[in-house]
């Protein structure tokens, strides 16, 4: 039996950071990876491939929408998705090299195979050859990720119905597509394909998209999605999806509406990759979606076993998964006096077109808590950089407490939102007031200058 200090199951973003953190604390660490390559969905089927395609869509849409530069571009009817993603394989290869190099430099061992629990500190790992080895460790971290949910009766094996993993295998750009689900993945792909000229119909059963985000920001996003040609069907429930013939998918809604498209993308939920781990033998219960319940330190009901990332559910983002991995390891070994400071403010980025990002509280959450707040807004059309790059619909929204002026939340929609959010995140993390932005000097011309405009707008309301 091979003995380690830490075993990490899964080499996605969360597993990577957990393993590196354990190695930095001087722990003998091994990663178990079921696939024949490291990186998980973040590198191979999710984050990087979709963002690579988004950059291509932005490039083409930018030329179409920003005629102020005097350039125009059109997309050929026979172009394939693989042609639009020619950089994808290079990005994946480079990122895999980075991950393997980090493991090598930190003496993190990699074992390829399928893991299942034998005991609270013991795993059986079955390799590609069929042979099994037993590994034991003081701490085991589950970072197996998730996969798209496949409801019964929906024929994903056709060439018309796809999930978020298989959508990038499209042989060509369709003329029309239905997207079922208005969560992060559904909204991102709806925007990407709309920018590529596809007629998109997005169906969501809730009254608005992205329920966790600030309502005003989402309303802004929905306006620009409609402006780009996306048809939104909100508060609608799908009752039937059938493939009548090649290139004809019929989606029937409970309201009686019928949507006919060439392709369909189903993004209604994901399920945790917990089957096969033999968790029931340890008394670890998973819910109906295969997700593991953990405490505030990401520890399961078994003290030696932690779980992080998509396999524990919301927010299921690569960025938060990385931090969860680091925190879980730091908590596990805090008895040695080695801890990592935890920030309570994690940013969320949604790579729609335009992208949105947020950190801290929303107006809706503060209203529920009964907190007296004020809001300051600035629009990119008010700052020179916004005019220069042609993004005149973006905005920054600052929420702060009325009496103390303490910053409570930052919400951004528009170009570079996921980059700009970290300025507000820093102020939130040290408990600073909105006055910081009023007094700060920003480079000019930059989109960051909108922070000052938003702060002045909010303070003037006092």
C-alpha cells in the first residue's frame, strides 16, 4: 500500500490548487486523474474552449458592431466551428504543460486511473490496464467536478441535440439554435452563437436570467442580448423536445409555444461526478444531483475527507474552485499552525456578451436584510475609454452603506467587467469606504475611471 499525506481525486482547477498547496506545506501529495490527461473540464471541455470561442465571436462581432472604425467583416456560411477555434488546441496544450510543470516542480505525483473509497483514508485506484493499487493518506480531497445533466428521453446521441460538453463538436455553424436553460452556461453560449450570426431562442423557467446577480445588471444584459438577436422566452417550461428530421428540432412549451430550430443546446443543470467513488460505504450522502454536502471548511461528514469545486455545487466556477482547494488544505493542516487567510468576498464572472461580474451584496440581498444603502452608477459612455473602444452601454454600479459609507457590493456589465471587478474586490476585502474611489487617481483614459464617476454619483445622493 502506497502512503501519502494528501490524496487529491481530480486534476481540474480545484484539484490543482489543493495539490500545490499541500506540497507547499511539505506534504507528500498525489493526484488521481480518471482521464488520460490533466486539467479536467476547465481546460478540455468547459472554461478554456468556450472562452476561446468567445474571443473569436467578439472579434467578428466587434467588426460588425463598431462601424465607427470603418471596417466590416462577414462570416462565411460554410465555416466550421473547428476553424473558428483554431487556437483552442494550442491554448489547451500550453495550459496542460503549465499544470504538469507545476506538479513536477512541487513533487506532486500523478496517477491515472479510477478511484473508489475502501475506507476513510484508503482508496483503490484502477488503472487503464485493469490492475488496481491501494493508496492511503491522512487527508483525501474530492475534486471530481461535474458533468451536464441528461434527462431521460432526450436523445443527446443525435447530431441535433447537444450539451455544454458536446456543443463544441458542431460540424458547422447552424442558422438557428434553441438554448434550454438561462443559467451561466446557457447565457454564455447564447451570446456567443448570437454574435456568430445564429438565430437564438433562449428558454428559462424563471422570470429573469441569472437569479444570483443584481437585477439591474441582468436587465441591462438582457436588453443587449435582445439587441443582438436573442429571443428570450422567460417563465416558460419545456414539455417536449423532438427531432422530427435532420436539421429540425421542435421544442414545445407549456404555454403552447412551439420553437423550431436546426440545433438545440440543453444546459439545465449539472450532476456531480460521485458515482463510482463508493461514498455510501463511508456514510457520505450525496443529493439527487450527485453533489456532496460540506461544512464551511469544505469538510464532509467524514473528518479526513474534504470536497471542493463543482462536486459541491454553487457557484461551480473555476476561480472559486481553486480557492476552495487551497482553503481545504489549509484547514486540514491548521493543527500545525499553518493557515491561509480567507477572504469573504469572492468575485463572480459571467462571460456573456457583454460580460458581467459582481462581488459582494446585491440590492435585493441588502433589501432582504434591511440594510440602509445607497447606489452610485457610472456608464462607460461617460468615460473617454468607453467612447474610444465603442462600448457605450457598459456600467459600473457601487453599493455602499449610507451612514458609514462602507462599500457593500460592486456590479459591472460591459467590456473587461471580469477584470475591472478586482479593483472593487480589493476595497471590499479591507472594509474600505466608497470614498476611496472618489479620492483615487486613475490612469486616463481607462474604463477604471468609471469607478470615480460612480462613487461621485452615489455620494452626491447623500
